[in-house]
C-alpha cells in the first residue's frame, strides 16, 4: 500500500522555477488557461441571456413548445430530439475518457477505436444542431398570429394539407386553368404547404385566392385544420399573456380570419434576427449566438479530433512514448460537453 502513496513535493520545488508547476506540462497548462477564459465567455453570455429574459415584458418561449419535432416524424415529440443530441454528446465524452485511458496503457488500437467513436458522436451532434437550426428558422406549421385586439398568440393543432391550386391568372410558370396538386407540375406536398405559408406571411392570401411565388393567382383547396388552440404570448386589448383559446371552432375562426386577411406580417413563421415566431426578438438573437458559438466549438473539436486521430493512426504519439496530446484534446472535449449541459438547461429546460 505504501507504494501507492502520493508524492510529497515541497513549495520551493513547486514554485522555484526551472520546472513546470505541479509537474504539469506546458501544453496542459495552456489548455487550462484557454478553457478558463472560454468558460468566462460562456458564463457572460448565459448571464446576459438570463438578465434579458427577466427584463422583457412579453412571454418567454417554453422549450417543450418550441422544440417538439423529430426528423421525418414531424411535430408532437417535445424535447425528445434535443435529449437524444445531449445523450450522444455525453456518450462521446465517455468514449474520449476511454481513448485517454487506452493512451495511458500505450494501446494504439484502443486509442484509434475510441477516437473514431468520439468523432462520430460529435459529428452527429453538429448535424443535429444544424437540423434544429433549420427547424427553428423554418418555424411551425401555423406560426404566430396577431389578433384583432393587438395580442399575439402561438397556434397549436394539426395542419390541414393544401390539396390543390387552380390557376385563375397566369404567372411566369403556371398558366390559367392549370390545376396544381401534389406530384403534379413538379410540386410536392411539402412545397405546396410551404407556398401557402409563404403567401400567408406576405399577405398574399385574400379569402379563397392566393398569389403563388411565380406571380400567378389561384384559388386553393385546403383540408381543414384540426384541434386548434391559441396560446396568448403578447398582451392586447382583450387577451393577456397566458390566456388560452382552446375551443377549436373559435380558435379556427380567429386563425382563418387572420391568415386570409391579406395583411403582411399578421402571421410570422420561424425566427431570424429581426422577428421571432416563438417569443421576443432577443430570444432568437441569443439562441442563434449562444448555440451557434457552442456549435462552432463542437465542430472545431471534431476537426481537432480527426487530426489527432490521423496522428494516432500514423503512430506519432506511440513513437513519442506518450499520448498526452489525446489528454489535451480530451480536456477541450469534456469542456464542450459540460458547457452544453448549461446551454441545454438555460434554453430547453428552464
């Protein structure tokens, strides 16, 4: 047991110069300095986010309402995909630990195997975050609407697909009399629904007519929306934040009146730096900046891991007699994972 006791080093040896403090390499120390500075940056951003959230006078978005979609399956799965992304990223931290442990044993094959697993996990996360951004920018099926009293509401329910467009005034691509349905005129169901949403946002839907992207005017046949509910997110004359209109008939009547009023920006889809379907403008700005900043860190980590993997495959670190480079990369990767835990909590859970 005595052979496993910690080595005692006097303060003169530790801080007297001519050697690295605490027997830590220069590379590890510089990595720690970088991580501390980066932690302060993320900390400042999250504090600013929290301050802004409590300073605004409109309802802040709720994570399970905003992020409730899965690829292919669509809406109705609150936070499941974000939870999967987070789980994969945490698992990638475990595989990085195993790579470092293999390096301590001078196990080249183990290092390569676990580094590949870490890279796959990081790549999955970056791709998933890109999909989340696309979904966030694209918006929900209904968007956020401005009611007659000036209040704003998000809309929940099942969107009725557009069945067809019948052209009544020719445009650049479509001729009078054309009947456009899914699978015809090179339009898919998704594209038809997108054209309808775009026209609604631009105020190009007037009653039962719609202006399509090529300038043609058409009547449209659309399936009825189902199970509509309006959740008030901005105060108005009649409705206040938190009110709900969950009577489907009334909610559908209000929504249809707004969507077919022919007024631009009465319905807002998705988010950018100027407008935001989900809540205050600042929410979108912070979301893009903080998650984008973190995503850049993950992407950088994946690229670094790939370079380190090539070095491991070529036997560079084995020839050196140590795999400290894997340890330094691991410190950065664990930091990125830890930061995501805080970002995930602030944006999706709280």
